[in-house]
């Protein structure tokens, strides 16, 4: 991966974005849920999304100005959201990397059941996000991403991790 880079994770709720993002330094990861919590005290408060996005974009601009590698940890399933991120990185001459989480939708849905009610995303929403993310994949280079990665092996660690903790 280039360094610096703007890494845009793309995947439904429960696809493992935050788990994967944890392989970077915490200060490099901008997690939308964390910004929602900062502005509203509730990570799952959808009413707080606009303010959370604005705050996140301010931090992103400050980091891109400094040419700092930054990971965007939100679903990024909407084309307009990705376009804004690509534009911001371009303005600062920072290369962009799209990482599509290849976790099966069934697993994304099952993982919601283990979450606290406030954090669980309804199955229909998860399915719609997954469909949008998958449909976006062939067009990501055309959207202006310099590199496109299909992260399809991450979830396969799960049975191994589970067995290790048994
Ligand atoms: P959201 O968009 O709702 O924030 P997310 O994409 O960030 O979801 P995570 O919170 O990272 O998803 O993962 C959901 C659940 O799946 C967590 O309980 C996490 O521990 C588990 N998980 C994610 N990736 C893996 C993995 N590779 N191996 C084992 N467990 C995983
Ligand atoms: Mg997350």
C-alpha cells in the first residue's frame, strides 16, 4: 500500500471494517461511529450523522494537509460519499486505496445479533449495504481510486479465532 494513502474501507455493517482498521495505528483511523459518539454520546444515533460527517471531514482535511495516511472506517457504500473522499485526497495529492470487505452478507447479518440493541443494524439495511458495496466494486477504478483491494480472506480467520478462544 502507498504511504501516505487515503484508505477507504467499503462494506456493510458487520463486515469487519473496524476489526481490520484496528491493524493501523488508532490515530490513523477515522471511524464515523466514533464521531457520532463524540457529537451525540451515541455511536448509533443516525440523527447525528450530518454533524459527525462534518467533524470527520475537518479532521480528514487536517490530516491530508499533513500527508498523513488515514483510514476511513464507515460503510462508504454510497458513490457520492466515495466521490467526496477521492476529491479530498486528490486536492492534496494523496493516493487513494479502496478496500472492499468481501465478507458474506449472511455473516454480516448474523454478527448483528451479537450486538447491543443500539448498535445492531436491521437485516434489511445490512443487505442493502452489502448489495451496494458489491455492485460498486467493478467501478471503483473508474471512480478515481488509484488502488482497489478485495479483502476476501479476512472473515476466514473467524473459525480459527473462535477455536482458539474455546
Ligand atoms: P459497522 O459498520 O457496524 O461498524 P464493521 O464493519 O466495523 O461494522 P466489525 O465491528 O469490525 O464490523 O465486526 C463485526 C463483528 O465481527 C465483531 O464482533 C468482530 O469481532 C467480528 N469480526 C470482524 N472481522 C473478523 C475476523 N476477521 N475474524 C473474526 N471476527 C471478526
Ligand atoms: Mg465498525
